[in-house]
């Protein structure tokens, strides 16, 4: 019988295995940290590169900053022009400035595909951020004036305040998913501009797509009855007028040339609400050849329209200055 060199049996080695729950927790933490790092990198890259590669995004950023910093001056009256692509393409700011005799500082801030709600809450945010124009000129298609559609996530970043998002979502008839998208887009240029960025990339890689996309985006909405246009636009003029007056500003609405515009109802609504409505060129007055795409004026027509807009605007501004004295 073999003898043991020790009177004791060798002790068994105990191996402690990690708890599966703690392993899962560490994996989740690593995954979340990786996702957060990716999100920060994407957002930082977007903010750094988007304005450098996109002329449109660079313009919006610059004009947004300038609108925020618009202040009263003892030498000139600061005038803020806001609106959609009609302001951008139908109004030649340099020509308009040359036609004005009153000393003014014209600052433009258009965003394509915006509507009434975008600018109601956008102006509210600009005022609360310190913008103090003497006059606000709204250049928006009458269809967009009476519509409840908004630009969505892009407006959430540039125009909306977080506290206003529930009210905006209600008026735009957004569901909770769309409302949460507005909330996150307010803080993220990548989320807000992802559609524009996608279109930019596709247009650069496949130019014919740009023409198709442009035609889709500039298509007019359905015609609203004159009575509805009068009722809705009057209420909205009053709402905008109240907002502007509460911050020491006046409101003017400009109708650019087009087809089938119910300008009579708009003019009546402006008269009732006390908002001047300028119509330098009447609806259906200019032929289709004046328009580059059937919706926006071509370059020469935009210059002529701006020349026609100047005297009427100058007269209103002069009356405002006379009242202030």
C-alpha cells in the first residue's frame, strides 16, 4: 500500500466565475458608451463640415446669427425680413435697399418650405433671444400662411424653443413620435438637417434627381376658399401683430407674384387686423415666362419685382417714422 508523503489530502482549488448579470451590465455600458461617442462624433462632424460643404446651410447659419443680433439703432431702422423660398428668390435685397429713401438696415432670414407656424414660433424665439427689429416683413405664400404644416425637425433646430414644442405639435397635429423628433432635433443639427444632407449628397452624385426633387417641393397646395382664407389669415395676422407689438415691432406682409392667389381675401384680412399688405404685382398679372420654375421668379423678374416693392414699403416706413416723432 503506497504511503503518502503527507498526512493530508491536497486542497481543491476553487474558481469563482463572473456573475452573468455583471457581464451583461458591462457589455451594455460599453455599447452605450460606444453609441454616445459615435453620436458626439457625428454631431460634431456635422456642425463642423455641413456649413463648409453646403452653401445653403452656410447661408442659413449666417443669417440666423445676424437676425438674433439685430438691434435698434439711433441711425437706422433695423428691418427683419423672414419667410420661405419666395423671399429668398423673388426679392433682390440689394435692389430693394437701393429703392428705399428711409435709412434702414435690411436683414433677411428665409428658410425654404416654412409656413405660418414656423415663423410664429420662430419670431417668438428670436425676440426672446434678444432680436429687436423695428419692423418685421413676412414674405410667405398665402397657401403657407393659412396652412398648419411646418418644416419639422429643421425648424426645431433654428426656430423653435423647447417649451413651445408641445403647442407646435398640437397645432401641426403631430403624434408623440413626431413630437419627440422635434425635441431631439432642437439639440442636434445632424437630426435636424439629415434630410437636407441626404438631398445634398444625392444631388451632387446624381444631378437629375435635383430637378425632380425641386418640382416636388415647389408644388402648390390645394386652393382654399376665399371665406376660409379671410377667416384664417385675419386671425393669424392678429396673432403675429400682437407678438411683434409686444416687442416694439411693426408687421408688414408681402405677397409675391403668382397664380390663383386670393389676394382680395388677404388684403381684407390685413385691413381688419391692422397689418399692411403689399401687393406690388397682382395675381396672374405676370406670364409664366417670368418664372424660372413656375413658382419662383427668374433673376430679371425678381429685380423688377423688388423695384416695384420699394416705393410701397418706403411709404409705410416713412409713416412709421412720422408716428414715432
